């Protein structure tokens, strides 16, 4: 069984904002996805170099979120199981 690990940045609460109209961003909305090696390079000082916590709304406009207050990082492990079966022809 193989396992693949990646990390996801998700919203930790419902956030309601108004840019053009009122929009509610639901808790658990995926912001970004990182591989394990990339995530291990993160610290609070250099996270801005690797990650911009935003959701693009339209052409030239985006909603930005605070990394410390609005974002949770979640570790996701995916297991892959392969099975072989012999078939006689």
C-alpha cells in the first residue's frame, strides 16, 4: 500500500465580505494545496514568499485572508492499494 502526503490550506471559519456584493466564504474552503517538501520549508517569517492566501473572484480582483487568523493547514494522507488478479483467456 502506497501513501501520498500533501497539505491543504483551508478556511477555519465562515467569512462574510463585500467587494461587489456580499459573499460568504464557507468554513473548509480550499485556498491552496502544497506538497510535503514545499510545506516543510514554511516558517512564519517566510510564508509570504511561498503562499499568498487569496481567492480570485474575477479579472483583477481577489479576496485576501490572514494566515494566522483565517487559515488552518491540514495534512492529507492518500492511500493507494493495487490488486492483481490472474485471468485465463
